[in-house]
């Protein structure tokens, strides 16, 4: 399986379990502060790589030490970074998040670097093009990006798109992102509950699917519902699957990991029920305690849990 992942690459600064370590019988220190390669496209790429997929990451970093270090770490994972561009005289984007069990508190992000849109020939050999964080990048709202998705679909490349949203209020993100222009070329569409409500003004999966179809979408929509699982909509059929109960340490990137593992199943020819169950288990096993890099599970560990699910 060969995949190109297009989207966000940033340096994540993650504080885990604040006020949990005692000093003089007072809990004042965090358990740890982790600095790691992050961003939607990175979590998708790492998860797919751990599943044995050949992954090419298409993203942008600065030419600072953070950017260079992240590329070294990703290449060692391994993730193919030959399509990552390093912008001269630029600082790599950084985000700060406080993680307290299943809760995450996004504190801020430095300016995002402009994304570049690859040429269709750059996707040579790809079976899947995964767009991670469509609404986050104005470059993805352009005719150039729309044409890339159109050509990819014409060449038989499966197109997956996770919308995400800007952390701002009071604007119509559906309108300014021109989502309706790319939906006809998308095979697998991902949205979390906040994105369903923010973009489509409803959390009802059937209602969301109806609106997507009115904009030309003809693929499979996966509505992510966190620990509650997901709803998969294909045509007029809805498949609801539960999540997995787990003690979460860090849920940053969990939606991206879910999307990656769902696509792994879809590209393997599985039905929507098995794809959803595999994604739920793989994600649950990825958000436990770790040091430096998430503990993405081996496929055997996922299959062992899947064997217990009805």
C-alpha cells in the first residue's frame, strides 16, 4: 500500500498531567513535557507507517533546528519526507497543548507556514491521497488543489479528506473554504462532532450526509464521535459502531490516528463495520502513556482486541 499524506506538520509541545507530581506533599509539577513532531499529517503518517504502509508526507517546515530535528525523527520512523519542503529563513510552526487524561486544552499556535500543492505526477504510485486538515490551509481551497483531487480521482487514486476547523468563531468556514468544490472528488470524508456542527450546523449524521450529498459528495462519510465511536454513512445506510474504553494519557492526534486506521481498512477491502472497529481499537491503543513518541500498536495487538468484539 502506498499513501501520500498532504497537510499539517508542526512541533507539538505537550504538557502531560499538570499538577500531578508532589513536592512537599503538594502536587505542583506536571508529569512531563514532551516536544515532538506533530500536526494532523504527521499523526496520520506515523500511524500508517506503523501499520506497514509506505507513506510519503507532503508538508512544509522552517529551516530552523526544530524543522531539521523533526525531519530526522520522521525519516527514522520511517516516513518518507522527500516531499516535505523546507522554507528558508522561516520558523517551524509550534503548538502548545495541555493534556490531562482524555481532556486536551489547546493553548496556542505560532503562524502556520503556507502549504504547497504537489503536482499530480508527484503522486506517482500512490493508491491513497489523504488530505489532513482541509480547512486549516487556504492553499487547499484553491482551484489548484481542487484540480489535484480531480486528477487523482481520474487516475484511480482514492481520496480521503479530514476537514478540521480553524479555532475561530463567527465566520462561515464552509463558505470560505469552498468545500463544495472538492467534495465530488472525495471518496472518504472525515468530520468530528464539532466540525459537523461548525460546518454543517447539525450533529445528526443523516442530516450531515444529506447536506454533503447536496454538495456533490458520493463517497463514504465517517463521523467521528470520540470515545463513543463513530457513524459511517454510505449512500442511505448508516452504520454505528462503539468506541473502546481506555485510560487515556494523551488524545492529541487521536482523530487523525482514527482516520489513518480507518483508511487502512478501507484500502484493504474491509467493510465499513470492520474498518470502524479496527480504527477504534488502533486509536485506543495509541493514546496510552508514552515517552517522546506515541506507542502505536502492532497489528497483532489490534487483532487480539478485535477478536473480542461482537
